């Protein structure tokens, strides 16, 4: 299973330098997972792009609709589990590599699933690898 963090998820729907890599990584036929955190962060990124006029309203609506459809048809949508926030706090308190809370939460969820992390966040992937998590990008 491949778990997409927000950097990978955004690159799937908004063209950026990582788009070819994320498409290649998910083309292998492995099952795919995103979490409620991924979906919420994507909504925040898309809304910011609309506010900043990087996306016009019609493009924003189309991207959000395609992303929502993809989540329901192509992935396992993973909700937060009762212990995820406590595990996130422990990871943040013990991490040798400083992380943002959402990045640590993605690592916790990915580890709980036993999945490979697909992310383009260098700090996050280094922290994930440091605790033995498989990292795709």
C-alpha cells in the first residue's frame, strides 16, 4: 500500500514539478491510501490557490471535484484512529528532525497502515526513514 501525503496528493491534481513522479509512483498497481488529514490539507491548499488567484473559480471547482471523485473511487480513505494524535505528539517530542504537526501525523498514519510513504517533503521523508518507514519519494 502507498500512502500519499499532501505534497503527493496536490501534485496529482495541480501540475507541479512532482506531478510526473507521483503519477509514476502510483502506476504500479499498489493499493493507494490517503487520510482525512490529506484531504483536509488539500482543501486548504486549493482554497489558498483560489484566494491567491493561482486558480480561477472554475478551475478550482473542477480540481476539487476530480480530487473528491478520485478519493472515493481509487483510494482507501483512512480516518484518524483514537491513538494517532498521542502517537503524533510522541513523534514530535522525540524526533531528531523537526517536523510540522501535519507531517508527523502523516508519518503516524502511514506507520499504522504499514504503508510506504509517498511524499516530496524532504524533512518528512528523512524523519520517516529514520524511524524505519518505507519511503517512495
